[in-house]
C-alpha cells in the first residue's frame, strides 16, 4: 500500500510513517464494467487509486484520458469543494483504493507533515494551471 501511495504526487514526499497513517484510512471498493462512477459536475469527496481494471475520463462528451492500474483520480476532491470536472466510466471491472475527504481532513488536522506537503502540492497545481 505504501508503494502505491508514493506514486501519487500529493503523497510522494511523505515518510513511510506518514504514508502508513494514510494507508490506515484507505478502503477497497469494487465496480463492474460499464459503471459510471461519477458524472461531470457531481460533488466530489473521494479520491480513487486503481488497483486493477480500467476507466475512461470523459469531459464534454469526449474521452480525454484512459486510466489503468496504478493511476489515480479525484485527488483534488480532497482539498477542494469544486465539483467533478469530468465523468468517469469504468471500462473493465475495477478494484480501487479510496480515501474519503472526511478521513483526509482528519489526517490534515492531526499530522503537520501531511498538512504541509498537501498545501505545497495544491499551490503547485494551482500555479501550473494558471
């Protein structure tokens, strides 16, 4: 689990100890092929990490990305109240690790290392999108 979390930019600079704290909040979920996990404009409160399976990211009725094992999505939902900016359609049965916003916020409140790193990554992403 820790190695999977290290591949996510939000978490890549954290220590194994900090990653273990996050890993304790992660749960496993399963979704069938042809399932729409969420739609563009939906509220977001969960980040997903794909363990197995695949999905398409659809924005304005066009496929903008294909995701597979090791990919992640929805991470901005943990730090923003913005609605989902795309629809996610599962194309092959998917096993995902999920982290809920409420659990993540609790981690930020109780762990200064995680809070500092996330603040840095959010600012970096905002600057990249300007």
